[in-house]
C-alpha cells in the first residue's frame, strides 16, 4: 500500500479517472446548455460548415440501430457499463508513465459514461455538433462521442508508432 492507504495501481489511475470525470462533467454541461436553449430540431448556423442543432439519438454512433424499437437503449447502456468497467480495470493495471494507453482509456470511460447518463435519464443521447461540407453531412454528435472517437484514433496510431519512452530500471 502507498501513502494514504491507496494501492500503487489505484494512485496511478486517479489522475486518469480525474480526466474522465472532467470530460464527463464537460459533456453533461454542454448537453444541459443545449437542452436549456434549444428545442428538438432547433439549429444555429455558426459557420458555412458547422451548425449547433439539438438532436435526440436513440441509437449508437451514427444513429446505428436508432429505429430498432427501444431494446437498443438497454444494449448500449449495458455495453457502456461493461466497457467502462473493463477500461477502469485496465487503467488500474497501467503504470502511471504509460499515458499512451491510459489517455485513450480515460477518454473512453468519460465518453461512455456521459452518453450512459443520457440514455438512463432520457432514453436517448443528446447530440448537437453538426459538421457538413456542401451536400455531405457528418452525423450529429456530442463531446462524449468526440472523446470516444479520439480514443479510438489514439489507440490505432499508438499501435503503429513505437513508444520511445526509456524503460525504468
């Protein structure tokens, strides 16, 4: 046990869980703003390629299974809990210096739990970021979705880029 009664692994993962918590709070705060200022379908043009629009997504990423009849809410909620738990266990096993694995895991936990809160509270996820170029429209998303997407990209990139961190003795 380390100082203060925390195990070494728990102490190493606390900063990463803190990052996940900050992300979760930021995600929920932005959604509270959208819910408070926008009705479903309301949109504000920000630039010629970006809108803020309130959308309710009952599916997963890119509205996958959005029209499945309601059972998908429970499937995606269960997946969020399981994936978050697995990521927390993996974080507990990571040395503090292994940020290349810990950062994506923290982003996944914060993002998954942010969307889980929406599913449990509302039965859908609040999305509001809408990018487009001419007739091409990217599916509307939120901060939690962004964190999960960034985590996936980081995991892929880090798997191809060797870690140049010197080994500890």
